[in-house]
């Protein structure tokens, strides 16, 4: 998934950019940058660390690539669909949902949405 200005703006609406770590996300996880947590293992940080916007964008790209891989594996392991059943907009939407709210993909079978503008 290509990190575009439109995508960055959309993610910023969902996840404020944070120069410093915080620990008050909905799951009580340490969060930095654009909603990055230690869950993806794409970038390690510690309490008190700061991050600039340029590094946060690099981490965001890594996190989105990680999300693409997870979504493709979820589809691959589904007995009822294949990756060919999805349009690019549907795949982009699924990646965005996984990136922003991984729990939202659980218990959602047979429903698909789209988000125009993600490459």
C-alpha cells in the first residue's frame, strides 16, 4: 500500500500524530507517531522517547505494509473467499480497518466495504 498524502490525512483524522509516547489508547498500549504500538514489531520505542514527523511517516509505512500482509493472510486462510474476490478499494479498506482497529475485523464475515483513494 502506497503512503499518499490523502492516506496520511485520513489516518491523521483517525490517529493524531504524537511526537511523544502516550499510554492512553483504548487498550492501554503505549502509542507514538500515527497510532503506532509495539504490536507490529516494526519500530521499538520506550517511555519518554520522542519521534519526529519524518520518522513517524517511515514507521507508518512499515505498519501499513504489516497490515497488508495480515489482511492478505486472513483472506488466504478464509475458506469462502480468495484475494481475487476483492477489488483494490475493498483491500485498501480492509487494511485501513485492520491498521486502525484490529479488533474490528473479528466477527465480521461476509461484509465488505470500500474506501476510494488508497493506492
